[in-house]
């Protein structure tokens, strides 16, 4: 036996690299061929739409997926990304300033859902009673039992002096 001790940084002699043998016999991995991404994005892809195979550009496929996520799945990140794209490509123009600092005040004397319905139908307030009549009729025809009860409670509080 020899006076060689096995330990940290001192492997057994039969486990050491043999003279002339590489520590990396396979060598460095070969480089993968470069992919031209721009030409790849120009190639149409086949997608199934309403049961039929349709060829589309990859950008259109990605945009359609983003729109679906934003509108159907209500994904907030997709909505923000879509709005950013609309602004970037001038498909959506935001006003330079909103009156009142961008705060919209709805009337307190009507139910919230009726006020938002009026906002969608008529635009920003003030609204005349003549304009509100069809909106109020639609609200009354579609309100839930819970909304009816809340409306009655609100009427009691607003009628008292």
C-alpha cells in the first residue's frame, strides 16, 4: 500500500482521468442553426376556425387569441395589452383631458344600475326627464326583486324630510 489518502480533492487513483483521456469526451455541443424569426413570422399557419382549416399570418393568430382572452376570458393583462396596442397603432384615441379630472359623477337620486344604463344609452349627464323616461322604463322592466326592494327603501329615505 501507498501513503496516498483519499479525501476532498483527492479521488481514488482508479477514478482519476487516464492520461490522454479528455474530461469531456463528447466535446462542446454543436451550435443549433440560427432561425430567421422574421421569415418564420411571414409564413402562414393553418388554424381551424368554425370547423374549417384556414390559413392566417402568425401575427393575426396571436392578435385573435389576445382579443379572445381580453373579451371572453376577461383577462386584465390581455385587456391592458390590447388597449396599449390600440393606442400604439392609433386605433384608439384617448382625449387629452377629461372635464372634472376624469371623474364621472352619476346622480344620487336614482339606482346605480339605472344610472349606468342611462350613461350607456345617453352619454354623460345631465339628462332631462324626457331623455330618462325610456331608460327608466327599461330599468323597471328588467330589475330584480332585490333591486325593487332596495328602490322602495331608498324612496322611503328620500321622501322623509
